[in-house]
C-alpha cells in the first residue's frame, strides 16, 4: 500500500461524500449526517480549501480531512483558530495509519499558514498522539459553555493560544436539518442501519 496525499478537487466531491458516509455509518447514531455536513462545509466561507486533503491508494480515494475556521468569544475575528472535522477513512482501510498521515500533514500545513491552534471533538486516546489536550487547559469551551475530555485543542506554536479564552463557535454548516438529510440520502445507495445503543459510561 503506497498512500499519496493530495488536495480535494470538485470532481472528487461525490466519491468523498460517499466515503464519509461509509466511514461514519452507525458509529455515533443510526446512519450518519457527516457526509451532509461535509457538503455544507464546502459551501461555507469558513471552509479552508488549502487543508482539504485526500488519501489515495492507487487510483482509489480512501481518506479525507477537512477544516473550518472557528470564532472564539471575546477575541477578534482574526484569531485564526481551526476546527478539524470531519476526518473519514474507508472502513476497510482503518487501522493502517491513514488518519494519522492526514492529521500530521495538515497540522504542519496549518502551522506554516499561520494558524494559531486547532480544536476538535474526538477520542482523546487517538488525538493525544498529535499533542491535543483538553481545551480547558487553554480556557476554551464549547459553544454552549462546557468542557469534557473529547473537546480538545492544539497550539500550533508556543503560546499561540495563550489568553485566547472563551467559547468556540463552530461554523453554522455543522447544523443539520433532518429534512435536508433525508433528501440528501436519496443521492446514495440504500443502506440499512444496524445501530445498537451502547450502555452509558459509568461516572
């Protein structure tokens, strides 16, 4: 397997949306909505095209990563903080380091582009490998004013998130209308959900 990374192009959109659907199907809820979120993000002013990368195996697209700009409460609009996500890898390619390749490549690019930091929601065990920590360490909160282990942040240079405290407001493109999702699903092959509710974590 020889994975090559390149920027996404318009001709890739449908394939990448289907990849994203496959990657997230039944992971967090019955079905998924990340493929529609990706479509909406691309149409947003906050979408960062220069960080919209694909992982390619031969002539097959097997992974994708996307970023949008975040507004941090009480700070100017030029904070240059990013939100990473979604990041998707085809199920049969998971566990092969492709997500890590996409992360490392785009983190370094974001640093060179002058961004100050990245926030995301995800599995701490995975994202700690890239230097992400609980966003609370930088005084950053979710848009609804809370903190938890899965909401993480990464400084892209020493002290770059210093003093940048407050709520992080993600792009409005992350909001999904269920009617729009139902219509969007008609563009894809029929796929049944076999989602099983997981027991709540013990406190």
